[in-house]
C-alpha cells in the first residue's frame, strides 16, 4: 500500500490562471472542470470558475486547485503553507525558479545554502509561497 499527497491550492477566481501558469513552468497536462461543466452553478458569475483542476507532469510535479465560491469563507492567510519543489540539479531548479519569478516577490534569492547547492523562496503573483531547492544529503 502507498499514499501520495498533492498540494491543493484554493483561490477566489484565479485558479485557472494559476494552473495555466504552473503548467507553463513545469509542463504537464492541465485538466479543469468548471462549476458549469459539473452542473453545480450556484451563482451565474462563478459558472466558469474552477470547481476542480490540476496540473500533472511526467517529471512528478502535481498540483490541484479550485475557486472557493463567494458563499464560502476564504482567507488565504499569511505563510499558511509553502509548496516545495526539489530537483536533482541546480540547472533544473534554476529553470523553474526563473519562470516562477515572473511577477513574484523574492523572499530568499536563489543561491547556494549551507544545506543545499541551491535554495530560494518566493511568493508568486498569486500569493503562493514556493521553496525551490536541490536534493542533497544531510551532513549534520
């Protein structure tokens, strides 16, 4: 038996744009079901918003997202979670970093760290905090 976990991001009207952006960064297949597609429209202004969506890539990247409806509370919070992306080489993670940086606020610039050959943290244009680094052995 095995268990997998997938980061599920909640937005208020930006889920499709965020998923398309993440697909442009990591590649993969984008799948989206709108509230209209599912026959679950409670408010016509939200009919084309995402009820369920995901990006799933062959490189192992997987993220899900949806748009929280207006009738539900939604507070994105401050540092409620980080999405961690780990690669095997500096070149690999630098490519993701450069794409994620578009419109982002850099929290920790990408560079060598005491525990990894490359590490960086940013808050993307959708408010999601990403930690990007290279897998390394712990030498503590």
